[in-house]
C-alpha cells in the first residue's frame, strides 16, 4: 500500500536572482501555494467517492444545431455576396 503523504519539491520559478523584490516574492508565494494545492488534490482523490451516475441521460445540443453545416453556410454567404455584387453595380 502506498503512503498517503508523498513529498513534493516546489519547482523554483526562473525569475532571476534573489533579492527583496515584492513582485518576485508574490510570484514565489503563489507558486508555493499552487504546488501545495496540487498535492492536496492528489491526496483528496484517494479518499473521494466515485462520481455518481446521472439519473437522466444528458442531451447535449449545440447552440446553432440546425445550421452548423459549414459548406451550406459558406455557400449561402457566397450566394449573398454574388447577388450583392450584381445589385451594387
């Protein structure tokens, strides 16, 4: 059985040499927090219950489900441009 707690080294950011720069310190603190959150997520995955099955079947419908045929749309736009070209002369 694998151990629940696994050490993780925080990858340093390539932001230049040290110093008392507030922006670098904020970026390094954010990097450390992100590393801690990613380790916590991996530890939580081991104890989270499986995702329950949906009661109803999902229906995924596109925003423009009736007009998502690219060649048809392009031919309509082309026809409009041709008619506009003849009328505009």
